[in-house]
């Protein structure tokens, strides 16, 4: 349906709703649950990938080189092995991260989509070891972890059994 098909009173109603502050709209619990399930599935798939292949050779996006270069230029001293949530989410830090993230708008798909990031790169995905960050922040930190060899340890910490690493149905 196009806007031209709406009557004046329908357009007026839509305009009045859209002018309300965002806080006046409630959150849809089913949408939040669907996002949480999708985010957790993404985190689990990524973790399984890390323990299956050598992360040093893993590309997470077509823009990995640019993301890593900009990340280390902007955050040269940020230790990415264990992320301290307060350090990346303080008001001062958020301002720097916001500027960094905005550089990738239109360059990286879903750059600002909420994504789960492992806080400690030596641990699995869990409620106590994850925080929600924009996708570009996840990519920057995980690309750094991969390129700097920090995720390589996961393959020895979480060895996959022969059954887990082989394709089902190929017996």
C-alpha cells in the first residue's frame, strides 16, 4: 500500500502517532525474544567456527582489512583478550566508539545491529561472558582477536570430537 492511497484523516492519524516520543511505545516481548534467540544462535555459530578452523585465516566481512586498520588506529592500546564492559560502555568511551562505528555506515551490512560479544576471548558463549554491542564493534574486536592470535587458543581449550567435526550422513 502506498501513502497516496491513504485518506487525509488516515495520514493525519499516522503523523500524530509518529510525532510521539519513542518512550511512549512499548517493547514487544515476542520481538525481543526473537532477537535474543537470533543473537544467541549467531554467537554459538561463530564460536563453533572459531573452534573448527584457524581464526588467523578467518574473514568475517569483506571490509576486515579496513575495520582492523581503523580499529587499531582509533584504539591502539585497547586490550581485546578480556573486555571490561565498563571501559567500552562509559560515556567517554561510547563517544569514541560511536564515531568509529559511524565510519562504517553503508560500508558494512547491519553495522549497527545489536550483537553478542564474548568478554573473555578464552571462554565460551554464556550469559556471564557476553555483552550487547553494535555489530561493527563486535567485528572490530573479533577481527583483532583473530589477527592477533588470541582466538587461536580456543581450538585447544574446546577440542571438537571426531563426531562433531564430521558431516552427518557421511558415514
